[in-house]
């Protein structure tokens, strides 16, 4: 009876969490819909008097808006990639692992299993990264995520490119609105235009655009830095540990190759929200392997590493995350 109540409570909490996960999405959608109405109708169709200016404003606005909405859609509804079946323990291995009571033997069992897999990262203690909830050996840069199965999604290997594009087009969207609205904001402020209903929308539109622009520029700039170093947000705070030990620059292949790891080799797809990231999300090129092919990389001065990386991040269901790995 008590177990039934616990299961019901757990199911209710999961349901509530799923509902609440829609709230940020709903807020953003409502703000975007209002900004569309305010810009297209209240500014361009009501406030702007020049027909040529109306047409130019509307064409440029809709061109940016299409990519803004498209990348947002792709960021939300692109499902996070799940680890391949070969990383899961077989039924026999799972039984052996769970029935073994000695931690050191369990650790050695995982080491033996990992030898057959392309896994090169370890926990802070040097052990094989293992997910106790999903019973699988974690692929490199894969972490447990409590929200990856939800509608508002988890940023990972499958949609990180779309997320970066969304940030870029969001910045452009806010900047375009602010620059085109500013002159009419001044006219309303000086009383050169009649105080009608459009005045509120135009004034508030500039304020909202500037507010979002500042926060988005900071976030976008941070992720540009991460991409340039080929880091995830977790790797930026916790140095990844490899079989050879901690290496803060372990996945850094150089600026151009780091960008290509997210956007692909074909530059014509860099601005379009179409999947072009190389690889399968289960393994990633490493600096140590590239040094053997390019000795110049080995001559770079290594970064100092004083961080403690004895943490793991089991948070929900396994997701191949290359951004926040949330």
C-alpha cells in the first residue's frame, strides 16, 4: 500500500514537472507573438508613414523572423540522442554486476567491458563512467539529464548547432527591432507623433528588445567562447579526465576545427538550421590523437589545471550532451 502511494506521488510529481517545463516556452512564445504584432501592425502599418520604408522594414523583419522562429523550433523539438545499445550492459553482465558486492571487483568488471568500447574519459577517481540508473557505460561527454525527455528539451549533441543559431538570430532579431524602432521612440518622446495606442507598443517594444539583447549577447558570447575551445559548459567548470589523467584542453583541436565540430565542414550550412554536425555523438576527436598527426599542437603551452573534477552528474536519463549536458 505504502509503495503504491509512493509510486503515485512520484508519477504526480513527474506530471507536474512536465507541465511546468512548458512555462518558459509559453512565456517566450507569448513575448514573440506580441513583438510580432507590435512591430508589424503598430509600428510598420500604423506609425510608419512612408510606403517604401514600410516595405523595407517588413521584408527585412520577416526574413530575420523566419530564421529566428525556425531555429527556436529546431532547438526545442529536436530530440536528444540516446546512447547506442552497445553501451548498455547485457542481461548477463547486468546480473553479474548487480550481484557482485565488492566495489573493486565491480570497478574491474566495468574496465573490462569498456575495453571493447570507444570510451576514453573517466570519473575524477579514474573509474569508468557508469550510469547506475540506465545500466550503461557512458560514452565520452555523455551525462545523465533529468529534462532531456521533456518538451522544452535538453541542449546536447543533436541540437547544439540549432541552439547556437537560435541565440545568434535572437540577438539579430532584438538588434534589428531596437535600431528600427529607436527613431520613432524619439519622435514619440518629443511629442512629434500623436499620442495614440501605438505609442505604448513602440515604447515598450524598444525596452523589451534592448533588455533581451543585453542578456542574449552575454549568453551568445559565452557559448561562442565554448565553441572556440571545444568545451561543454560542464567541461568549462570541471576538467575532463581521460585514461591518461585530467586534461583541460583534451578536446581542443584548434579554432577552425572546433567550429567545424559543431557546424560541419560545409560552410553553406552554417547559417541554416539543418543537421550538419560531424560524428555520431558517441565519440569525439581528441587533442592527443591530433597531436600525433600535427606536431605543432604539441608545442602549445598547456593550461594550468587546478580544478577538482571528482564530480559526476547523474540527473535523469542519459543524453549525449555537448553543450550544457544538463
